[in-house]
C-alpha cells in the first residue's frame, strides 16, 4: 500500500513542538500516512493557508474566517489563553491612555494578537513586524510599545518592561471567563471528513504521548525555546498545551464564535459560517 504524505505546518515554538513530538519522533504512527513537518512563523503559515498550500497547518484564530471555505477546524491543537494572552509592554509608558496617538509594534496583520489590539483599543497606531523583533523595536525607540506573543509573554517582566495590558485578562473579564482562542490547527476540506478526523485523532494521540513522556518531549520542545530556560519552557508549554488543546469542546467553540462576532462587528473580519469541528 502506498503511504500518503501529509504536510503539517506549525510554528518553531516550544508549545507546537511539544504537541507534535509524538508524530515527529515516530512514536505515534498513523496507518498509511507519513507526516512531513514544515516549520515557519505563524504569520507565514497564515499566508500559506490563504492559498491552501498545506493539508494540515497551525494558523492564527484571526486567519480562519478568510480560509473557512478551504479548511475545517480541528478540535485538537488549539492554543487558548486561560486568563493570559498577548501583552502590550513598554519601557516609557504605563497605561493605555499614555499610548493614545503613539505607535505599537504588532506581530502581523493576520495574528489574533493584532485582531485583539484592533477590537479593544482606539486611537493607537500600529506597525506590523516579525514577532521576534518587537522587543528590539521598543528598545531602540522605533515603536513606543510592543504587543508580545509566544515566550515574550513570560519573559518581559524580568527584562524590565512595564505591562500595559494583558489581552487574556481583559478577555476573561469581558466574556465572563471564556478562554481566549489564539491559535488553531486546521485541516484541508478536500481531504474529506474521514481522513480529517483521523489526522485530528493522531494529533490528540501525539499530545497525549508528549504529556506521558515529558522527559522526552520537553527537551525536544526546548530546541525552539529562544533563550528561555527549561523551567520557563515547561511553564510556557503547559500554558498553551492544556485540556482545551486536547479538545476545545463547546467552551472553546463558543469562545471562537464570540471572537469572530466581535471582529465582524468592527469590520475586521468577514462573517463566519457555522463552525464544524473535526
């Protein structure tokens, strides 16, 4: 039997690497399928998804409405903040009011962080740049503040930045405790529902393997730790690979629908048809 090659795109981040460790290491196998991994930053994966280049890919939740005709959302693999999320930081300023008329470095037009920035702030300019250049841009004065994603969310305090706003905290207050959907894994519709669900189950098994073999999966994930130590890396992984990552369930689906509704009301995203989770 010829094995089918499925290319999976994900970010070179500890949390994504942890999720895919079981599959990447060959410890979790899918009958008749060979998984090929493509590692790129999330904004690049969002752009690829617009062209439906990859069969399975991580994308920002923000990007889904524009690819909803090409992909289904996997119920496994979502990154959701539970009281934490992207953070606006600055060295010079201390409050959102201070930033009126100023410029914030944001991590890309299709990232969920940038969508949240546009939903919840007014009168503040933004300039998109690679997420790993934002702190540097704050330091050299290119921007007045920065919107941090990935491990920057847990390292900024030790580096002397002021926290201006944590969107995870704000979202939790505004929604009565719903999780904040940040990243999703999606599967291309043309694969058909049966194969789509098989791949979703495979990812679930991979995460399960990672949790049961943390002595293997965490050191593997830390190859993409970008300067954070093992303890912080483990903390970051467990922040974004949670029960909701294993299965977002009704709570996660409801949070996604609310995010899309808010974005649509502000004219920031097209309206989204009913969500089918595979």
